């Protein structure tokens, strides 16, 4: 492109670094990031200029910060990314007030529909997209109402808030991303604790789909400003994080052809019928039976592990900068097989329970078809502080998995 690209990112975590690296690889540009505080994923990086803004999670502060930045950068194409659910929601709510920025994200109406799991399952029902058996609660209830007969499925069950954005605004000790209840009494206590924290949205209770991390899949889609799906990439999860607040975050992925997911075309039809724009990210689980996959949720942004998409050949920076506003009907269905990880390969090999998936990852690594998000030579060379920071982050991953992973091979 001849126009100067200026990436602007809200966040400081791995998601932020993945996006910044995609822009640096594609265009050789440095990204500007704003967040409440610095974290190790982006610390000492030379491809990111990070500014701490303690109250950036307030709409008015975010708008003032981005407006001032745009005034100080009158030339160039400003491309804005939100790197957490909160930041993405803020951009979606306010993108009409940010005319200088290209915001590859959906309209505000999607915050009150598909971003809430309860409403999302209603839409899945309409398009024939399978999801786990689900009961939706609107408040606290007692164990009698939580019996297997009342729910329609047996324990253990999965409990999670319908609105992740609202949930994380009400922290409490022992807070988790997802909960597993082994009995009705257990479920009653979990639900009461969440509602007592101040959370006031609906709660999702679901049947537990058996199978470990290697049964998980992640699908990333990209839709242009006219709502046409222009790219899709499917990842086969090797392992996920298992810290209480990180549970479900992908740690290692092997990409596979999108055609392996039997309802990929239905997801594409759903997104296009709704007029969805920008990035969407789906969590999916394989039941282990035939072609039976179940979708869990949609995220209205690129996923935290988005570099699995870039490393497989679909650079997300290029999609935002060049494809979002382009004309065309083509949809790039990623067929490349690539091994992405943000933990050391040894951790991925040790804790992945599917031996055939480990074999595939090892083979890809031997052939040079693997990528570590944080191990970016252009950011590490002659940058000793960054190198020390990355080495320490990777070292700690082994300790985290040893402590939190439920089983070890």
C-alpha cells in the first residue's frame, strides 16, 4: 500500500502483541498501544509504543485519548483494534465518534444480541448450528430447580455468565472464566456467588461435553464492511491455559482445513444474513462422535490467539487494512496446516493428550512450519531487555501448567 499505515491498539496482552506483530510483518510499521498498565507480553517491545492510561476503560477517556492521537497524526490510515472484550465493546459502541479510524468491527446492535451467549444460541437454533443443551437463568435459584431432571441433562455441568463484558466488571475472590459444577448444591453455590458479586445478566448452564483440550476447535472469520465473509481459518487446539482466569485461552494450535468443520458454511451464512462486519471468533468442541461438533460462543473481535491465523498465511493486519474496504466476493478459506504456540514446544508436546496431534505438531516443527508469538527475532535482536522478558515468560509457562493442568501424560 502507498498510504501510511498507523495501527492503534487498545490493550497490552498477548492479543495486542499478536496484532502488532502482524502489522510489523506485513508493513514494517510500529503499532501504538494504550492500556491501563503494561504487561509482560508487550513490555520492552520495539514494535509497540505503549502508553499507560489508567482510566482508558472509561468511554470518555478512551475517546479523548484516541481523538488527541488522531489530531497528532493527521496523515496516514489509522486502524483501530480492541484487544479485550471490554476494549472491543467500547470501540463498537463509539466507532461513529471516531471518524478518522478504520474500525473493522460489527455494529452496536451485536453487543445486545450475539455477544450474549443466551441470544447467540437462539440465533444458532435458527441457522441449524449445533450447540450444547442449555438452560438460561435470570437470577439465583435453589438446588431443587437445578436437579438433572429439571435441567434436562446430567452432572457435571458447565456454568458461565451470558455476558463476559459485564461479568469481569464485578471481580471477586476465586473468580473463574468458566465453572464446572459436580452437583446441584455445587451449582447453587456458584450461581449465588456470581450474582452476589453484582453481576446482573443471565447465566448459562450447559451439558458438559466430554473430552480434553484437543477436542476444542477455534474458527476465525473476517467480514468486510458490506458484510461479506472474506476469510475463514480453523484451528485445532492442542492445549489451553488452565489458570483460573485464563481457562479456555488457547496456548497451542494446529491449523487445519476449514472444510473439516461440517457447519462452516452455516456460520458463513449466519454472519452474512446478519450483516456482520469485521472479525468474529468462535469456540467449538468436538464430541468425539462422527461429525458432531458444538459451538459454544462468538467473540466480536479477533481472538487472543489470533496469530494462529496470521502464521497460517492469512495476515489479520492485511485483512483489516486492505480487504475490509475492498470490493469482491471471494472468501479465502485457509487450507494451510501450521503449528502455532505461545508456550514452549516442550510444554505443548507434554500436555497435549492427543498423541496424533503431537506427532503432527512435531513434524510441522521439523519442517519449519511452526511459529511462537513471542519469539519474534526482529523484536529480540539487539534488544536484551525484551529477550530476558520473553525467556522468563516462557519459563513460567512450564510452572503454570505443572500447577494447574488437571492431568499430565
